[in-house]
C-alpha cells in the first residue's frame, strides 16, 4: 500500500487570500486509490506521530466507500480570520454567499476582537456569531472576554477558550451554562480522544476528520462522547474538505452549521466546492489536471512529503490501517 501511495502522490502549494494563523500558502499531498482521491495535509510543524491520524484518514478516503449519506448538502459558516477594518471584513464575508453564521478568530487582542465582532454584526446584522480562541485564554481572561463580547449581543458558542481540560471544566462551572463551549484542540490534540472525559468540560464536539483519523474514527468519537457535533476543516483543499462533508452527511443529527467553507480562504483550489445559499453539496471531487500542473511543488518538496509519509507510516499509521483491515 505504501508504494501505491507514493507512486500516485502529487504535492501542491495553494496560495491563501489572507494570512490565516500565519499560513499564506497551504501545501497539500494528494493521491488516488481504488475508492477515489485522498488528501494528506498535516501542517508542516507536525511530527510523524501527530501526522498518523491524517495519513489514516487519507488511506480510508482512498480505499473505503463513505457510509450512505442522510443529507446531500451541508450548511456552513463563514470563517473570518483575525483581520481588521470593516472593508476587509465585508470583502471576506462576501466570499460566503447565503451563510448566516460567522466564525470569528479571536484571542490575541480583546479590543481588536470586540471591534471585529462589532463590524460583523454591522455587515450581517442577523448573523449567528461563534468565537474561536484556539485555547489562547486563561480562565480569568475567558470570563472577562466573554462578558465583554456578550454585551454586544448573543454568541452561539465559544470554541476552545482555554487550552486544557482542567481549565475548561473550571470555566464551564463559572459560566453556569450561560454560554456554550465547543472543544476542538482538547479533542484532536489528545493521543486518545476516545478515552478522555469531557463531562462538564464542553457542550459541543468539534470534529475534524483528518486530524482525528477519518470518518470511522470520528463517528466512534461522536458516539462515545454523545454531544452535539460541528464538523470543521483543517484548511484542506477541496479533496480534504469533501471528506469532511461526507462525515457531516452521515451524522444522525447536525444542529449547527459546519466549518467546512474554508476553501473560500484559498486563492486557488484543486476543484470547485461552491457555496450555494449557505451550503455545500456532498460529493467526490477529483483534482483538475490543470491545477495539478499549475500548483505542483518542486521535486525537492515532493521528496520531502514522500519521506514524511514513510516516517508516518512506520510511526504507527501502518498498524492502525492494518487493525482497520483496509486494503488497496
């Protein structure tokens, strides 16, 4: 299987339209298997152990048919990076036609966060607002920030306000159910996401299909924790996003818009996943030949990704895949 992956590998560098958490180009590795195209795109700072679930997810996508969907399109939120200025905010939100929910990156500068939220409310007056903090706040900072943010209006939920389970539990107790908390890094950064206890820690699970190890594993995690779910992306190309859409399509309930519209932050993509009336259709796109050529990286970068896959395979992906019983 490893040889088949490496033989069909394409590595692309896709530009972003804006600086997104320091990313201005997104490198992604694509390969094709008997069940379709797959994406392996862990961020460059991740070591081989953190890359294991990403490769497992890609192999599942390449070798296994997704479960039968119960919905054919997925409502998505607009994603607003940490930018300032109402004109820039208006421009970015215009990339998300029909989206009535806006996820706002926050956590570095509260006054700038408050201004950004205020501008979003001006541009989309009836939008549902959710805040993504990426674990940047202490408990005390979270209490103060959430209090100030809520003075401007209702927020749907706050995603990963604090970094640790212990701090999230303290925060949830202090908030007294006044604000919903979604858990992202606390779940996907855990070496054993099925074993952690999220009782009285978070109200919502953020499922990112690649960092968690694919659709099968994500469904196990959702069933284990028994919480409402939002499916989100890890800034993948259309190939990776399509796998997140397939996960969202099979969940028994989907009470919130999903964070799967991040392809709008890319200046170029390998296939089209258009947003129509705030939703994206579920499908199995293939990369366009022109994109594979135009955005291909150097042979040096191709070799780098091949070696990264080899190391990840040996570090534990091979054993996980064998346990699942997937074959090429």
